[in-house]
């Protein structure tokens, strides 16, 4: 190979690496968007539970909770797909540049936290709809 071909190969490899790096950053932005949507949905449900929970009929509360859980499952699936895509992009980055060794944390802690928040919100709705009588 000539010097020009070597230089061209190095520059094209670097360009591919930076393009994949930008794709990885896009994945992280989409994950943060999922968390933002989760927070908005959670606090919206809590606000409705606090202000309207005692006034809702059983059917209305069931419909609201079902829609809430459906949307949360949808967000969970989207989050998982984005995470798998980000892992594939990271694997491609490692193939191009083996010295690029970014350790990614496990998502099980995130799932545990989200499940605790969801359980807490459902308990809050139940507690508002079934107040203790003294």
C-alpha cells in the first residue's frame, strides 16, 4: 500500500468511528427522552390520583390505571429496544477501535427503580381511593 492509501484508510476509519459515536450519543438522548416521558406520566398519574382519585368511579379508575400501565409497558419496550441498539453500536465501535473500552452499567438497577416508582404510584392511587376511617 502506498502512503496515500494508508492515510486514506486511517481517515476513513476515523470518520466511521466518529459517525458511530454520534449515533451512540443519539441513543443516549433517546434514553433520556424515555426517562423524561416516564417522569411526566408518573407525575401526571399522581396528580390525577391526588385531586380526582376519590371522585372517580371504579370503572374510571380502572380505565385510567390500565392506560397508565399500558403506556408504561410501551415505554419499557422502547427503552429496551434503544438500549439493545446502543449496545450494538458500542460493539461496532469496539471492532473499529479495540482500545476503546467503555464499560456500560447494567440496566437492572434502572428497571428496579422504575418498578418501585410504578408500585408506589399504584399504592398511592389505592391509598387515596381507600382512606382509613378513624
